[in-house]
């Protein structure tokens, strides 16, 4: 169970009522002032490409480099075990959302994690020191008919589940790592390891990891101090199932929707990125005063008038795109690349690889019709896109290049 530290109120945070899980609002807060305008000559700091599409993995995903030196991706899955994981135990997975692991090069499924059923909005973090992958997800059953405690119809006993593995196949049972107050629920979370030495001089003391959360509130909080954006892990042994401290505002993320987080121990800087329309980023040393990046990390085709990515990568998900994997809508996936300006209203759910000194940097996010007008009648589609920045030797160098 999470311990709770109540701080003073944060006056800038605007209240939000419950939203559909399918809508990840850009929700930019005023803590950092106005978001800089998009440069007219905007271009990403990496060559944009499509990694995969539909049941090859979509929505909340985390790319990571594993102990064998290979790239893998943790993918969130709706209640559709027969598409993401054709070999999964249909009885155990039926009606539940869960996460699965894929090789990034081939697209092959490594594991469908039964321990995670009934949870969603997953994100992953690698403990490079101990050789362990951690995955976190809200106790919300997405796309199924069996409600969890984070469902907006329940919102009592909501928690962030945690699972870990040393081989990507065998997983620990669900741990209730962070329990949030009743009448609130959690959508996305993002976790990164920090540095106990670097953070011991921070305004809020030493912590081995930090979690950024995307909460929704059943009713407008009576007291602003009931609102929260971050949780700090006060442990010292790498165990992220416990020792989380939920931090109530004035600490506030600058980006409300679909957030993820990274930490620079040398400059003692937190980087938060996210958004449900464009992918933007801000950084801070105290989680209160934020500096915006000079430009977005990714933009939808509808805003640009052309797609910034509309070709399939030749290096990733190769067995998906050549049709070797079961139930892959390859022909439809390729067809939608040619008319992206008619349906691609949003990019969202970004995550990054790879932590530490092991480059190059990689960004992964979804490309979808999210944020389309209410009267839009087009055909929806979803890709996983992004790119690899060979121009930047490390992930932190890539993040810094945006400022």
C-alpha cells in the first residue's frame, strides 16, 4: 500500500471530470506558461517511420533493450487474446486486458502475461543494474466486460499494479504498488529509475524511482490538495512493489495526457513528455517550475498537411509486415499509409529507449484518429510509429537536443 504525503495545493491545475479511456487529452497545464508555437519548418529530430500496426501492437507500449542486447517492446492489449496472442490460454484471458512482450526486430510474441489480466494502460522500466524488467498498469479492465477497481463506474480501491521479470517469460504476481484515494482513477503511468545519490539533495529527498500518473477524478475535489501527479519510491533495494509515496500537489506535471518520464542524474533534471494530439516535452529540477521544449517531438499528418512518417521500417516487425505472423492485417496496414491526412488527427502515448549510455535513442508512439471531430465519419486505424535518432549517442542527448 502506498503511504501518503500531503503537501499544499497547486493553484494552476485545472479540474477534469471522468473521460472515456479512449480519449487521452493533451491537457497542457499552466505551470510552465504557454506552450511554444510549433515552428513553421517543424521536422522531427529523427527519421520518422512506421514500426507496426493494429494487432502487431498498438496504444500504450514501451520499447526497451534487454540483457541479451536485443530490442523488445512491452505492448498493452485489449480484451483480444486471440489476435495479440493467438497461443494464449483463451479461457484465462477471455474478457480481460493484459500486456504482452514482442521482439522488436521480428515482431514475434515472447510472452502473454496472464498475471496482468484485468489491468491496462501499461508502461515498462528496465532496472539495468539488476537485470529486471518492471511493468506498471492501472487496475482498469480495458475493452472487457469485467470491471476493475479503477473503472470509472467503480473508482474505489484503484491502484497501479506492478509486475517484474528476469527472463521476460516468468513474471511475479500482481502487486498493488501505488493505491490512490477513492473517487479517483488512473489511466496512464510512466516510471523511471533515478539515483539515490543525485536525488538526496532534491526538495523532496532521496528516491530510487519516480512515477508520473494521469488521474481522473469522479467529482471535483473539495480540496486542491487531494490532487496528485507523481509518486516517489523511497526504497533502496530496487523493489518497486512497495515504498511508493504518493505526492500531492504543488508538484504537478506540465502535460496531463499520456505522460512518461525520464531522469538525468548528472544535471538532476526530470523530463516529462506526452500529449494526446501532439507529443510535447518539458523539463524541471523541482517538478514545480517547468521549461518547455522548443518544438514538439511528433505531429499528426492532419496538422502538418502531410505525414511525417508514412513508410514501413525495414528493420523492425519484419515478420509482421511480410505476413508471417498469424492474423496480421498487412494489406490494410499498408493501404492506410497513403491517406494519412484524412484520418491521422493525433499522435500520443509516447515512450522512449534506451536508458543509460547505450544508444541510439528511440521514440515510439501511436498514430491514430484520436482527437478527430465529433462528426468525423472516416475509417479509423492505428499504427505504432516513431524513429531511431542515430544523430544522438544517448537518450539523454536526444532529449536535451529539444531545448
